[in-house]
């Protein structure tokens, strides 16, 4: 009975996730990392115990989970935060994206990869995982300028990443004789269409939500807005991440009658995120990884280097202290759904490199989802320890 198997599997995964959350708190390991490892162990990479029916639900919970995260991140872009940290957020996010594209593409070309393949991976490398990054900040209860900057950066850097990827697609399409106009139009539609849709949904939502229960949207209102953002974005082939982020930013900036505009979303976000992270670990293709192992390791190393360089350069441009500049890149290591979505688009357009491109992207994503949150937690803890030492002197 597929339905029974699906419900049993989801129930076990929820309870296992709860147990891993407790373990993570005791061992000071991000729960995202543990969930990715759980997915790899119970999924096809190791024991292959998950029912096939659970993979079919991915089209529902993955966009929903990521839209919730984007919605909450957009809510972090409050006027006071942007006034205090806006220049820093923009400078660092742009620096990280540019460094990722240049370092990853250039490094892969130097080791002998075809130009088009290297440029596509460089474009993919610009994406960050807002879900894992935000979860670590929430789990560690980090506050202050550094944590605010990190949340602001991951809230907008996927917009820059999508633009960089669109340019990479345009360049590779030109190399392969495909229409440059088509690639550029797709990228512009995905980015600016998503921004427009977020505004269209956010404007009436800013006024209408929070009226039934004064000062705070009900659960139905909050979930309804998220599902509307996700569903319309998918239907129109737009970025649901950008749509959710823009919608959240519009609501938090215009809904003056709200005390806690996103409180209800925070209560129900985690079950969706749990399934998303577990299935990310289960998606690793061991056979394809064996074929491109060297390229995958090079991609992981180059992207890590690019994050550190980009964080340092952007931090210095923004006038951040040297310690924060050094640690910013480490805090931005996680990478997940957006990169895989980009890879799927590229694979459809360039089928001759689809298999190796997806293998490198998925294996790199899983590596960054396992080690990235650990590095984010390390960066946050070092900044917290430094601020504590300063306050005690």
C-alpha cells in the first residue's frame, strides 16, 4: 500500500529528525548536517530504505519549504536593518557572487575542463542555501551585526546568482550555437518576473493579513500567502525563492499593523524543511559521482576558496572589521536547492553535458550541506566569543 508506506516513512523521518535535533544540540552539530547524512544513509546511496512514493512528494514540499524560508528572509529586510546594514549586505553579496563565478570558472578551465562546462559550473557556484544558513542562525540563537548581515546576504545573493547563471547560460548558448536571446529572456523573466509577482502578492497581503486576529496573521493566512507565492511562481516558470523573498519584504515593510507578520510561518516551517534536507541527502548518485569525482572535488575546493576571497573583499569594501571579513565567507558556504534547480535547467538546454553537470552539482551540494552548516556555526561562534570578550573588558 503506497499511501501507508509513505505515511509510515514520513512519520519515522519526523521522529528521527526530532531525535537528531536533540543530538545536534548536545554535540553542537547543526541539525541540517545530520539530516543530510540521515538521507544518504536511509536513501539510495547506502541502504535504499525509503519508499519510492516519498520521492514523488518532492514537487510539493521542496518549493513550499524553500518559499517559506525565502518569505522569512524577506521579512528580515526591515527598514531599520537595511539602513544600518544595507551597503554591507549589497557589497558582500555582490563580491561573493563575482568571486564565485570567476574563481570557479577560471580554476576549472585551468585544469582542462571544456570552456562551456566550466562557465556553467561557475554560474551555479554563486548560489547559496538560505534555508541551512538561516536554520543555523536560529538554532544557535545568534544576534548582532554579523548574524544580521549573513541573513541579509543570503536573502538577496540568490538574485545576483540567478543573474550570473543567466549570463553564463547566454555565453554557453552562444558557444554552442543556441539562441542568445532565448537564454537571456529566460533569465530576465525568471528574475524580474519573480520580483513583480512578489510585489503583486505582497501589496494586498500587507493590507489584508492580520485583520482577523489583530496585529498577527492567522496560520491559514500565512500559509495561504506562501502557497500562492510558490504555486504561481512555478506555474509562470519564475523563481519561487525570489517571489517569496520579495513578498515577505513588501509585507514586513508596509504592514504597519502587524506585530509579528511571520510568526505563524515559523511554527510550521520545520516539517517541510526536514523532508527537504533528508531527500537532498538521498539524491546523491554514487555511480555518476564516481565518473566525475575529480571534477567534483575541484569544484568544491574552488567554490570554498571563492567564498573566502569574496567575503574578505566585500567585507573590506564595506568597512567591516578584519575578523568579520575573514569569517563572512565561511558563514556563506551552504548550497542547496537553487543550485540543483539551475543545474536542471542547464541540463535540459545542454543535454550533451547533462549527466556530468548534475553529478558535480548534486555531489557538491551535498558536501556543502554537510560541512557548510558546520562552518556557518563556527563563524557565528567565533564572532560571538569575540564580542563577549570585548564586552567583558
